[in-house]
């Protein structure tokens, strides 16, 4: 019963804070596109990645020049 004396005031302080966080998230557009990020991961990139212009140097040729 004594724990209620602590938990009730804490919950009364927590509720306005959570309500403000929800208001901020809605106002800044966090809930505008719920499906986009989930579908973006499934999209295939059609453009191939560019080849490296300089391939890795041959380690054998460096050891001969010493």
C-alpha cells in the first residue's frame, strides 16, 4: 500500500511527458509514412556499383624492388 504513495505521483508526472513526446512526434511528421521504410529495404538497386579504378597492388612486385 505504501508503494502506491510513490507510484501514483510518478505516473501523474510521467503521463504529461509521454503526451508531449507523442505530440512532438506527430507534429514533426514521424508518423507520415509508416510503410515507406519497410518497403525501401525490399527495393532492388538497379544501378551496378562502380568498379574500383585501382585494383589492389601486387605484393610480389614490391618485394622484388627492394
